[in-house]
């Protein structure tokens, strides 16, 4: 039997739109960390957007179709078994499509009809396994494996781990979670805590791990998003965190953008730094701040990381 | 878990007389407070079916009013008027007029799915909020909310090209909602973003706003999606009886001849 460890050595990589744009540093740090850990990523050929949260509001089945096309290409054109997505939105949508195609005949019918017209193979549930970047490192390398490969340390950096909404909700699309020790929890996720902890960080007790940043209305109802983000930033600071670690481009840019907005528009400054967990892992693996794109973040943390002796 | 209550007694239906003597008894002030009776006759008995016909609303009939959705709701914590449990109740009994009182805040649901996580009946309240927002718009009760405009701008790009480029989506959204890009916080954000970005990256971002990134060989998918979108729109309009309404309105307006406006 092949274990997750074997299976995750080489996976299809679905970066998604955000990682090609504003979240370039997440893309870059994910690939660099993969390299440093000896894990292979093969980008999904000619991929399309999964539909994010927006297409679902126009029509949920179209989103299922868009996500299924990505999985179909990975399965049939690339013969891959695993698709890894670092974006919560992409990860969520592929999981949701997987669930719908396994349980809802109408979705199967619509996806088949659209795929045939579009001229590519129809995705069938079970052809690939979709995982998040956190699963990829957690199960492909593990905490012990990570420790063996460390070249530096996060030096007791106090981190609040922020997972957002789409990584755990709704629960039914993540059948592998909540299965006891070793598996991820939907109420209190911990993979990011575990990995950063192994790299030398101190994880603070952070109650808003899965709170919502209002990303859906980041532009259409900005004041609401700013309030929600400010809540998260304040809670992290109150818990003693110096850094908020993120694992999704939308959550990350939401926090960065509304941290600025809270300060500029409402005169409510916060100091906590915002970094992708892959950037932090990369630094502990001996990569340079430039290699993991620290300079590309809006939240300016270079000076702080130097002071701490991490960068 | 508490059921988040929503009083059905409105302040304007409470009457109190400052000076009132009834049968020789002085009941001035709060002693004379009474609730004016209210008879509701304008139920929309089809409302639950109409919501169930829209994507996301399919399970609305399952709700048993436990209140877990409102209790866990992200937006409710900020605005107590935002009450999914209450709206689902109104949908189920068909109190359309009562729902309309909240028509301008229903779209504010941030799709965090905390309600879906908490709901013991698999109602998917998040979906119901989307269906309800959609319904308000289709029935002409509200103009498309900023959020719906955003969904449209975004989806148009995905359907067209297979991929999106955030800068483009943002620009179009600001344009369509008539907002200025010249806002201090936006400028500050750009400034911070530009501070360290390598020149190559900047050119790439700049180019992306001019030349949209695309998925090659997308035309087949585009055609398939467009056809599907039309078909679904038609279905929804029929479920809400909108085409019949429009036909009836046209008939009432009488024949329209060229050179003459619809209104006289
Ligand atoms: S969820 Fe976001 S990043 Fe992922 S493909 Fe869709 S738009 Fe792109
Ligand atoms: S936390 Fe924000 S960006 Fe992340 S998934 Fe939730 S709403 Fe989206
Ligand atoms: S939608 Fe679900 S959570 Fe909300 S009141 Fe109804 S049964 Fe309870
Ligand atoms: S999805 Fe909407 S209704 Fe549900 S908890 Fe979140 S904000 Fe409230």
C-alpha cells in the first residue's frame, strides 16, 4: 500500500489566480519550500480559475464545473493522483466539487454536459485527491522530517495561526478531517501550529483561528471587512502574537489590506506582522527573505525578522 | 443555544396615552400602553417554493428554528438586525412584506458558513441568504447590491477568459459601482505594495491589467458556459413567475406603436 508520504512526493500543483497576481510571494515561497524539502510540484496544465466565491453566487453548478475541469486535466492529461492547492478558495472549491460529484446526480449530469461541449474529459469523483499545502507538508514530510531538515529556527517567535473560513467549513466536504489523532480538526485546526511549532515558533492560544475576515465583501462592503479584520488583529495581539501566520492568499491580503485601511481610515493602528506560513517555514529551512518573497508583502516585516535573528 | 429573538411588535404599533382616565381610573402613562392589533393578509404563499427554486435555497423547508445559525453568525455579531433565523422563519410563512423591511442588509452575509457548520438540519442558511438576496433582486425589490455587481464582474471574466486578474476585477468593480480609486487607504496600500516589488513583477502586473491572463483553448468551455447560463436564467424567471408578470404588464400597457413611447 502506498502511504501518504509516497503519494505526496510528487503532486499536481494548482496555484490559482491569486498566486499569479497579488499573492506572488505565497507562490514563490511554496515552490521554494517544496524544493528545500525535496517535494516535487508539477503545475496543472492550462488550468482555469476555480470560480472562487463569486461564480457560486451566479450559479453553484458552474463552479462545480470549473473546479472539475482542473481535476480532469490533472487526472486524465497528467495522470496525477493528487492535486495540491495552497489557496483556501481553490482547495475548498475542488473539495466541494468532489463532494457534489460523488453525491448529486444533477451535478454529474451538468458537469458531463459542459465538459463534452467544452471538449475535454469529464471528471469523475475519486480520480484525484485534493489536498491543501498544509496537508502536503504535514503528510509528505511531517513534523519530524521537517525538524531534520531545519537549517535555522523561528527562535521562539510568537505566532497566531489564522486558518480562515474555507479550510474547515462546511465540514461535510472534508470527510478526512475530524478523524481523531493525526488528522486535522475542523473546530480547532492545528496543522499550521504543528509545523511552525516544529520549526521553533511558539504558538499562542488564538481563539479566532477560523473566524471570518469578511473576504467575500472586501471591496463591496469594506467597512464590514475592516471591522472583522481589526477584530482578528486585535485578538492576535491580545494573545501575545508578534506574527499572524496565514495559509490562504485571500485571507492574507484581506488582513494586510484592512490593517492599512483600519489605520488610514479609522485611525486604528495595529503592529502585528502578517506572513505566509510557507515564508516562515522557508526561513527556518535556511532560505533567504528574498527567496520567500518577504519584500513582496504589504505588511513590512523584514526589519522585524532581522531583529529577531530569523532572517 | 439561545434562539435569537426578534420582536414582532413594532414601536409604531405601541400606543401610550400621557393623560387617560378610563371609567374614573387614571391610567395615564405606561398604565395605558397597549399593542394595536395587526392583521396580516398579504401572505405570499409561494415564497418558500420561490426561494427553494433558487440556488442555495433548496433546503429552506427543513428549518426547525433552533437559532444556531444566528447564534454563530459573523455578521450578527456586528449588526444584531442581521438575523438569518428570523428571515428563514418569514420565508417559510410567506411574510414577504416583513422581509422587505430588511431588504438592504440581507446581502451583507459574508459567506463564512459558520451557520452551515452549526445548523443541525442541513438547511445551509448561507445558501438561503444568497437565494434571498437573489430573489430580492429578481423581484425588483432592490437594485443589484455591490456584492452582486462584484460577483458579476468577477464571473464575467472567468467565463470569458478562464482566469481572472485581480487588478482588472477591482478596476471594473470600482467603475461599475461609481467609486473612486483615489481613496487614501487604497493609495497607501499601493504605495506599500510598490515599495519593494521588483520592476519585472510590476511590468507583469501592469501588463496583466491590459492583457488579461487566459486559459488557452478556452473557447469551447466559454460557449458551453454561456449556453448554460442562459438556460438557467430562463428557468429561474419561470420559477418566480416573472415572465408571466412581464407579459401581463405589457398587456395592460396596451399595444406600443413605433414612434410612441410605452408611457403616454
Ligand atoms: S479561488 Fe481565488 S485563487 Fe483560487 S482559482 Fe479562484 S480566484 Fe483564483
Ligand atoms: S477568512 Fe476571509 S478570505 Fe479567508 S476564507 Fe474566510 S472570508 Fe475568505
Ligand atoms: S437554519 Fe438551521 S440553524 Fe438556523 S434556525 Fe433553522 S435549523 Fe436552526
Ligand atoms: S454565512 Fe452569512 S448568514 Fe451564515 S454565519 Fe456567515 S455571515 Fe452569517
